[in-house]
């Protein structure tokens, strides 16, 4: 934009600004009135309809499936992608904060007065990439398998072992069928074809860190331990 175009733009801007209404008190009053109406509607709905309450929390239950609201699915999936515990802070605070700061600074970085998308490549590309990344992570988070269920058909004698594997946190690091995470542990969908029953039992009792040992389960409830080993050895 040359000096002549800039002068014409400023002239038109001041003319339009003189015909408009001031932010205070016009816009402040309008926004305050709308905020009051929204709050009033929420209060009336909460009094008339009440709050939806679920059953009392049971800390001993292993059937509860923790999942965030849909608008947090992108952060939920980001935590699944960044697996090392040392990098969890980066996934929860670092990356979102950096992205928000860059979006806030974007008007100062791209100071092009033109509003046509093709005339503002920096702003358009940054906005499209941000929306695309959030949409992609949201879809992945929405279709992610349940962390406490294994959607796999097995023989009746392996059902108890399958439920035990799902409720013991195995899906947090392993993938079994279409459920679980693809790491940091190896997939267990065909573990029975790679390891024998005794090898699986030894791995459960003395695993490689950070996998927790199942030695306590073997001592306290040998039947459940054997059911778990039988289920894993049947995956071929």
C-alpha cells in the first residue's frame, strides 16, 4: 500500500467512524444487557429444570470411563499423542499456551489492512492450520476406543480375563483390537502367537518398566491371574 492508498483508507475510516456509535456507553450497555438476559435464562432453567446429577461416585469401581467434554477432545487426544510423562506438561500447558499467544499476536504480526483472504496469507494460513489441527484432534479423540472396554469377541471361557485386562489399565499403554493406545507398550492383539502362556505369565509378574507388575494379583487371587493369562495367550 502506497502513501496515496493509505491516505484514502484513513480518510474513509475516519468518515465511517464519525457516523458510528461510541463503544461507551452504547456497546457496553448492549453487551451488559445481553449478558444479564443470558444469566437470567440460565438461573431460571436451573431452578425449573434442576441440575442433572448422576449416581454417587464410587472410588472402587473400575467401570467408569473418564472422557472429557467434546470441546476438550483435541486436548484429550494431544495427551494421547504425547505419551512420555516428562512431556505431559508440554501437552497440557506448553503447546496450548504457545498457540494462544501466537493467535493473540497475529494481528500485530500481520498488519495488512486489506480484508480479502488472498491479501492476508499469514493470517489465513495460521487460522486454517489452527482450525484444521483442532478439528483433526477432536475427531481422533471422539472415535478413540474406551480405556476400560475391549470390543473383541472371544470364547466364553476368556470373557472374565478380557474384562480383567480392560479394567486393569492395560489399554492405557497397549492396543488390543480396536481399543487402547498404540504405545508406549507393544500391541497385544496377537500376543499369543508371539509368546507362550508361561512367557506371558512371567512378563506379567516381572515386567519391563514402566509397566506395573501383577505379582500381587498372582498371590492374592491366582484364579483371576490365570484368567488374565489365558485371555492374553488366546490372542492370536
